[in-house]
């Protein structure tokens, strides 16, 4: 990643804020630039995930290694998610974003539809893999790709043509991703300027303490937890890590989509952070659907914010409940649209707080979503660094 490219991204970011503040809602005229970039990203997501996971599985050598990769990945995600919700709660209690707030809840919030854990697990298994590919159901695509890869390994020599096909497809998708990456600054400008123009300072000021609490918690989590993880477990300089993942983090900030940022994340981790394709092609798609550190931070801050607004005090048992549910729900609500709001509903119901509190946050949820998605993507990247270092160490000891 060249310095020139970083400067282009930063320049697009700053220019988008300036244009949004000056032109207000008229900044929406540049929205087609953002839509063009998003469509290009969506265009490469499905074939990229399918081919890279299949190649990752076939390159793993055996099912035992695949299970080891999965165990390390999910364990890391759960630990960092618990750390995230804890940091969110602590920062929220220090800043107290819900005290002295003069905002009226204008409408009664309705709970989004949620699924039971059993239904969520069953829905991971596609009844029609072609439909999953057509609709872009990421978890089902991952399931299909893993089993297709395992099947290729079990068949052996007769399946080599199929294996070579997906290896070729993966290389093609990497090249296309590189071409799309060149448009990142244009995409960021087209996506961010209309958002700044729509919200402006007037909408943000009443809830500025809430926004600051989420921002501070996100910065602390990234600077402390990820730095410790990549330094101690991944043997990588934190400065190099954040510099390497910077383009993906800015795309995540603009798109509010971990899955949508996935092609950029994969390219950054492989080229800038030195993570092998075998590891990144397995860890990152999984993380884009189940790892929600930023969302966990949002849960902690939001629960304290709503409790303070309604004058409720949370007991230690309730705080512990919030931490546990938010950590587990980050995997349990995988693949559900608007997962952050679904998780928040579950957490509020668990500690008997009014669901109407969701309406308080709804006005600035897009701003909060931008911050939490950036952290989600950085968390995925840190996991790929840590797991890859662990696998390389394992391979060296086995040799």
C-alpha cells in the first residue's frame, strides 16, 4: 500500500466531511459515486468468498487442521467480544451519556423479529446452495464452500480439475479486487458526503455524549486489545497492523458493512500484514458474519445510556448478564439484517429495560454503525494475524 493511496483516502474522507457540511442535503448529488463503488464490491463478494474458502479448505491438508483453525478463530472472537462489551460498559459509566438528556421518545419501539438459537443454527445449512449464492446468504455460502472443499479432498485425484478451477477463480477474483480497490477514495467520498449532509451538527449535538462514548470505547478497544493481540500473539507491530488495515477500516466506516468490506479486508491482510491466503480465506469470511466487537461495544454503551435516561440502575448481576448475552449474541444473530438492533433488543429484554429506548438511539444509529463496523473489520484482521502466526508456529514445530 503506497503512501499516495493513503493520502488519497484521507483526502477523500476530509473532502466528504467538508462538502457534506457546506452543501447539506444537496451533497446527495454525489451519492451515485458511492452506489457505483458499493455495486462493484457486491459484484465480487460471492465468487470471492466461495472460491477462497474452497481453496483455503483444500489447502488445509486435512480436516483436523480445519477444525484447529475454526477453534482458534472462534475462541479469539469470543474473547475479544467479551473484552469489547466490558470496555463499552466501563466507558459508558464514566461518561454517563444518558444523564441530563433532554430528548423526548416520540414513538414506541417495536422489537425486531428474532430467531431462536436452534433456528439460527439450522438456517446456516442451505437447502438450496444455488439460491444461497444468488441471494448472497454469506453464512450458507461459507457452509457450502467448506463442505465442497472437504468433498474435493476426500475424492482426491478425480476432483483435481474442480480444485484447479476454484484456484484459478480465486486468483481471478484477487485481481478484480485489486482493480476495485483503486476506486476506494471515490467510493468513500460518494458514501460519506451525503451522510454528513443529511445529519449535520444539529442532529448530532443532543446525543453527542453517546457518540463520544462509543467513539472512545472503540478507540480504546482497538488501541489496547488489538495491539496486545497482534503484538504478543501475532508477533506484528501494532503500528504496522493499523497502517496495513487502514484502507479496509475506512471502507467499513463508509459502507457500514463488514461483508461489503470483505474483499478489501482480504487484500489488506494478505498484502500489507503478510497473512497467508489459506488463513485469511477462512478466518475473514467467518469473522465478517459472526465477529462483532464494535457491535458489542455499542451494546454496552447503549444499555447504560438507556438505563440512565429512564432513571434505572443496573445491578452487578444485570451488568454481567449484559456482558454474557452480548458476547454470545454476536454469534447467535449472525446473518440477521440489522444485527446490532436485534442484539440490543435481546439485551434490553434480558435486563428488563424499556424497548422504547431504542427510539432514542435510532436517530444517530447510522453514525454509531460506522464506528462499530470499522472496529468489527479491524477485529477480523487481528484474528487473521493471530491465527496465522499460531498456524505457522504449529507447522514449524511439526516439521
